[in-house]
């Protein structure tokens, strides 16, 4: 679904992303792990077109989107759930979800499966996003991304600051989406147990490079947790 080849990115004289190459296949959860400051969020911003790529390529299927604008990437099928959620606090839950439908023609209804996945959103349609708890806002951010019908869902630290019960809800949602076999999921995460429970494939970043990768089932055997220790 997503193919990244030889990706490099600089801030001034600093080499932030170093020759990254990987694939994110459909129907699988690919997890990207790493400590703070290793370049994970910069990579995601590069994938979304918010930060320009210096060299290398990014493809969705056979379509080269390396230099495409962010809205073009959304139309190509990328749904992005940013770190910190970034919902619209003054808009209602319904209005936030409809923002995810902005690329759809006419008055496209909100997909019902979003409410099956996160029932609390149905109950709070008229509430302002800023009045929701952190966990509810995270569910709203995921629902907003799913409303566009993405082929690839990119999640940046979805468990950050979230209560355990909501983490379980998010875990079930990700598992359900992947089991459909059509959506590719790229999960960026520091919470090792959450990442391990979902990963079909894993990658570990250090100093802008991928230093380890493999099957999710092998994460404990390959001592991936040790690579994340401070």
C-alpha cells in the first residue's frame, strides 16, 4: 500500500531522516517504535507532505506522492491521526467527523461503522470536541480520519495520555480495521506492550535510521524492548 524508498530529510544542517526504506502492506499493522527525538513524528509529517522530502520517494500503490500537497495525499487514501489529536475544540463531535468527509462529494453521511467502533461518539454528537475527555478526543480523531475512507491509516502515539480502558477500545478498533484485509495501518508508538499486541511487522528507529525490523511475533525474542530503554 505504502512504499518509502531512500527517504532523507534535513532541518538546516541537521540530517534528521537517514535513507529510510520500508513498506506498509494492506491488511497488516506495521508498528514504528523509538524513543523521543529519534525522528518518528518528522517521518510522519514527511509522509503527509507537511515537511518536504529532501531525497527519496513515497508511493501509494503505484502513485508517486513524494511532492504532493497534503490534501492530495488524503485523496490518494491516507488518513492521519496526529500526535495530540488536534481535534477542533469549538466544533461539535458531528462537525469534527464531517471535517473528515470534506473530500467526499455532496452530503455524504458519516459511516455507521465509526459509531459501532466508538459508541461514545454517537452519544455525544452535539457536544463540543473540547468538552470531551482526552480518551474520547482520541476516538474522535480516529473517527475523523476514518470518515474519509482511507486505504492507509497513520496513527501517531494514539495511547499518549489515554486511560487504560480507552486504550483497550483503540486496540480493538485497530485490530478490527486490519482484519478487514484492505486497510494498511502504520502505528507509531512508544508503549511497547500496546505495539507488540498489534504488530504484524515492526521497525525501530534511532537517530533517524531504522536499526531493527522483523515480524511482530518476534519482538520479545529479538529484545526490542531493550532498544527502547532510556
